[in-house]
């Protein structure tokens, strides 16, 4: 059986004129790192669930993409995160939403799917569950970046809500 | 929003999606596509999907499940179903894209905006791209 993995790091108003060749190279390298993280698991005989979690974690940990450390600011100046996962073999699924402290939200989603009778946990309940599962919790400041804060201030000035990467 | 879909050596499919939402969104708004059925779905009978874009429209069109349902009940290919679901998204002013993999390991990456950070890898190919036309 052949095995394969695909990833995305967001979509939107992404135009070449807004990126230098160096920027593009940085993005491409991180995308390759994410692909390799999942592919290596598949190549070693690992399962698809572990592969997609590994690939997503690379992007969550990067400030380049709108998830985890690259998460954007909500209108209360907090970074709110959501994640979900689904297993095609069992049709089991799990998710966390409106969380502020789970370092890797995709791991929270995975734990909800595999270690709880629930499907979707939100806010404080999701974070308490993650804590009890031994997942790493971090202050919300962990997710703050200057780039995203500057985007947030511009969006506030324009009174707009902006999708990923729509601000150049 | 970031995401991944995969098929392992046993032919099992999985999808994962993670997001930080939309800049300056109302706090507490369950944001973009990280909702099972909306921007995330996996079913060994059809496909695995992860989406990115304007989340409300992904939720309203049940985007990811819609692709799977077209494949299961209308015998569409992943490519055909994905284009139809993207059209439905556009009709209610949604934009974004998705990555998908079907049960035979075929990859589809499509979007209705100017770019999407994306890539795939298997034993013979290794591809990354950002802009439309790449």
C-alpha cells in the first residue's frame, strides 16, 4: 500500500509581491520540515493519526502560520486556539476550542478523541482536561508575536476582521 | 489555519486541523475550520480533508463532510467533489481552500483565493508551493 501526506499552512490573499525570495525560502523550508515529520512516521510503519499530529505540531510551533505560536489576536487581545482531528478508520473525532493555554492544541484534540468519552471540549474545561492528561500548558503570552500584534492593531484601526495571511 | 491529511501503509486515513482564528475576531467566536465536518473530516471509505479559510462559511456548507458525501453517495472523484464544494463556499462569499487525500492515495490541493501554503510528500514526489500556479 502506498503512503502519503499532505499539509497546508493557511490560505488567503497571498501574493508574490508581498514576499521576498528569502521569505519564500523560509516558508518552504518550514513546510518541508512539517512534511518530513509526518512522512518519517509513515515510512517507519506508523499510523496516519500520529503522522498528521506530528506535521501539525511543526506548524503550531512556528510563528509563520496562524496556529499555536503564530495564532492571531482576538478582539480582547488574547490568542484563542482551536484544533480538531479525525480518524478515518474508526470515524472517531476530537476537538478543543477557545483555548488559551494548551501549548499544542492538536495534542489536546487527540487526547479528547482517544482518552475521553467526549468529542469537543471548550475553554476552561478543555484546559482542565489537558492539564489532567499531562499536556503542557503555557501562559497566553507564549503565543504572542510582534507581527501578529501589529496586524491586530491595524485590524482594530480599520475595524475589520481578517482571515489568515490577508494582511500581507 | 494549518492542517495535515495522511494515508498510512495500512490504507488508513486521518485529518488534523489547528487554527488561531481570524485577527480581531470577537473573542469566544469558534473560529475557522477546525470543526469536525466543517474544515476537517476523515473516512476510510472516501477521503481525508483539512480546510483553511473563512470559517463561518465552512461551517454553513459543512464543507469537509460535503466532499466526502459527494464521493460516497454521488460517485464523484475527490477533485470533482472538491471543486463543487469550493463553488458552494464561494456562493456564500466564503474563501479559502483545502487539502485532501482519497482512499487510493490521490492528493488534491485546491483553493479559491490567491494562495495557499501547501505541500505533499510520498515515496516518489516531494512538493511545496505557496502561490496560485506554482
